[in-house]
């Protein structure tokens, strides 16, 4: 047989390499996002707005939320191309866009220099971050899921969200010494350095990700001619229920922004030093590096739904105890409750959602379905700090408002998860809508 007559080699699954690439991509995204969230709570009200009043804090948190407005738009665009030209190529684009926009934030002039143009430029950069993030996690989750063995999808995809912990830890460790600088240094050049250092993280992730091949599922679909021309049309026609379900489940992400961003402002209000609140985030995320893969393994054994619902319920129960402890003098109890709430509560839902959401969709629309569903749901997470602050959550006794808000979003997420089917035993090729008639319709559209 000649070389030209040999059949194409079957696409190879490389789950470990895919998990590493997804881990690094998520680390970059959340390094950048946590820098912005921390700065929105502690820095931006002083440098990008006209006063240090409560109104400046609300506006600062609103800039944090602007990325979540851009995310649904980016989800439609990047989801389309992710399902049309491939997961890996789109993920390279999102990585570079995130790094560039974050670096530019560190170069922006302040309100004292150019007035209201300063927060305007900040919003533009934040929108760029949002467009990038819209495709990053959905694409990374889709890529890792399609590279993974059928019986280990939850474990390998959990590393996508474990990367968020890596990014949060790195950002926190870098921010801590700069937050300890005298005010004149901190508010002039000190806060900028962590944003400039994002370029280093992006370069490392870029060289790891460029070595990764396209997924076997997408490659086989492309060779078979079963790539949807307009993924959004069949997605909304056949799998819209899954999109709605993912939107509501994704409300759970608000727990993360409450824990990592809003708590910084609340802790400052009740007299807890900012370096202590930053260390709370670091410690909880370090422990989550260990617990999230365990929750992923557990989801491969008992199912995605019970692990996700446990994560939502435990977050709702533990959050009031954690927030109340921040106004007390016993830091040891506060650290213990931070770890319990985040690392052993929210981490369960965080670890399992990449597989849980991704398995609701079939290959031709998976990227689009995950991206659109999650980004619309993440709007709640993006505006949670601003909403809760406006309701009085960042005041003495505001832990009640924060706790009620957390309980409501967790209840919505858990209720939506209950309506989903369990997919741990469904082969990857049979996920989502896979009947011959529906698949044909996907292609035609």
C-alpha cells in the first residue's frame, strides 16, 4: 500500500496535555480577573473616580461588571468560530486578547490626570477582558472534555476550573506586597506592576497551548462533514432548554465573586486589614487546588448532579458564618470558615460544572452552547458586588444582605441542576442531541 492510499490515523486523545493547557489558560484569565476585582475593591475608587465615597465604590464595582455585559456578545461570536473552525485556534486568540487588555490597564492615566476619560478607558479594557473570557472557559472545557476518556471526563475537565484557583493564588501573592506599600506609592505606581506582570503569565500559557492538537470529536466531525454552518440556529432550535438550564446553573458563580471580591470591601468596612482578606482568598484557593480534582473524581463515580447540588447548598449554608466571622477578632475561625465555604463547599460545584454543562450539548454546538449559557448566567456573578453594595451589603451588619443574596442564587442554581439528566455514563459521542435526523438538521443549518 502506498503512502497516499493509507487511511488517516485516528485522532488521538491527549487528556493530560489538554488539562494542562486548560489549567494554564484559566490561570491567565483569573489572574487578570482577580487583579481587576481586587483593584476594583481597594484601588480604583481612589484613582479612577472623583472621591472615596460609597458612590465611587459602587461605580468601581460596576466597571468590574462591565466585562459580564461583553461576555454574552463574545460568547455568540467566539462560540460560532469555536464550533466552525475549532476549539484550539479560538483559545489562542482569547489568550492573547486577555493578556493585552490587562497590560494596557496597568498603563492607563488616572482621574486626576484626564478626568472622566480615565474610567471610560478602564471600561473599554474591561470589555476586552470580557470578550476574551467569553470563549476561554467554554472553549477550554469543551476541548478537555472531548480529549478525555468517557469515564474520566469530570476529573480532567475539573482542571479547567482548578486553573482559576492557580490564577487567583498567583494574583493574590503578587498583590499582597504592593497593597502593603505606603499610599502614595500604592496609588501611583504600585498597583500597576501586577497588571504589567500578566504579560509573563500569558507568554508561558501561549507556548503550552500552541502545542495542543484539535480535539478528536471536532476533527472527526469535520472529516465527516457534520460541522454546523450556523451553530446558533440548531442550538436554539434543538438544545435551547440546555442553554436555559446552564444560564440558571451558572448563577452559582456569584458565590466566587462574593467570596473573592465583595468580601474584600466588606472586610475593609468592618476593620479587617486588607492583607488578611487577601490571605483568606489565597489559603482557600490553595486548599481548593487539592479538593477540586477530588470532587471531579467523585463526580465520575456518583454523578455530576449530586456533587454540583452539594456545592450550591453548602455555599448557601456556610456563607453567613464566614461573613459574620470577619467582624470578630478570631482570625483562626475566619480562616477555617473561609476554607470550609470555598474549598469544601463552592469548590464542588466549581469543579464539576465544566463537565456538567458541556455534557448537555452535542459536539456541533457544544462550544456555542456552553459559552452562551455560562456567560448569560455569569452576568449575575459580574454584578453581584455592585448589586449587594447598593443594597447595603458593604456596611456594618451587611453580612445579612450578602448571605441572603448568596442563598437565593444558590437555590436557583441547585433547582436548575435538578432538572438536568445525569450524564456520567453517557459516551461522549452520544451526548446532547445525537439522533441521525437531528444531526442532519444541525449540518443543514
